[in-house]
C-alpha cells in the first residue's frame, strides 16, 4: 500500500509543479490530468485497504476517468478555438480575447 501511495504522491506533486510553472495550455492540461489520475489511484488503494470486499472505490474511479475524458475533450476544443483566434496557446496571451 505504501508503494502505491508514494507513486500517487509523486504524480500529484509533479502535476502541481507542472500546473504552476508551465505557460502552455496543453502542458497545463496534461498536468491537471496527472493530478486527477493520482487521486484515482488513491481512491482505489484506500478502497482496497479499508473495504476489501466492496467495489465503491473502483466504480468511483471509473466514473472519475469518464468525467476526466469528457473534460479533456472540452478543454482541447476550447484550446483549438483559442488557437484559431489568436494563433497562440500561451497563457500570457489570453488577455487579448477580452476585447
């Protein structure tokens, strides 16, 4: 169990670091997905440890993966739309869409 939690912790903090330091919207999206996947690992590990005969953590993780896939599809569509308008996906250039 400790090994899985260590992997999940490293994944989560790598995602936080990428989310804070990156300027590219796709890199930020990938970092966000990394954080969501580390949370899914935690759901499965704690479900297996606390309730080994029940499958709530597994079902919740499947639901979370489905929601993350839909969120990623919408985010990529928004990023493509931004690129079509301003020809750049750097976060610092998004203030141009205000006017």
